[in-house]
């Protein structure tokens, strides 16, 4: 790309167009197209952490854990407090049953965006796995409130877990 094009932000504009196309493809469940569009975004603007983190989440959903982890790590190298990258690494650690590491990643994610219901939910589940059911209950109540605020159907999952935590406390 020419210097004048860079100066006027053409690369940034084109990268964002590809990013929007990736989000559209993702919403249509076309993961391969979403990945391709994200890779084009990253080629045009490799220092944008959100592109790498989003690529990581889509790769994780497409069951490519190693590529997802690499994308999350690139995002964090660019921006240590990147929400999606911390969240994604938390999911990987949770699935690997590394509860302490998952708790650390989700706590980092929470610091980046305290109102994200999914993070509260995962923190509840991590605390439950660690045997800290009173703390798990507190996090799940918070997740339930955030899901209710967003009119998210996942609120019903919180009710079931709260009944379980009450039984265990």
C-alpha cells in the first residue's frame, strides 16, 4: 500500500470492512468465511488486537484450539487487557479443567468489561469446581441479573445452578 493511502487510513478502513464482513459471516454460521475475512483484516492492520481475539474465538468455535490460543496470545501481546482474548483463554483453561488458570483469565476479562454476564457465569462455575460454592452462588446471582438485564434466555441456566449451589452450601 502506498504511503499516501496509509496516511489517509485506507488500510484501516478496508480492514474494518473485512472485519464487518467476518462478523456477518459468523452470524450466518459460516465460520470458514469469517476466518478468511478476519485474516484479511489482520493482513491490512496487524496491530489491532480485537481482530486477533475475534479470530481466536471463531477458531475456538471451529474446534481449532491451538490456532485459537495462538490468536488470543497475539491479541494479548498487542493489548494485555483485551477482553475477548482473556475470555477465550479462560474458556480453554476451563475446558482443560485448569480451574485456577481459568479463574485468572476470567478475572482479567472481568476487569476489562465488568458487566459481561458470561464472565460472571464462568466465574461462578470455576468457583464451584474449586469447591467454593458460596462464592459460586454470589457470582451466579450476578450472572443471572446481567442475563435478565439483557433479556438473555441463559438466565434460566442460572436458576438451575443457584438451586444446586444452595443445596451444597
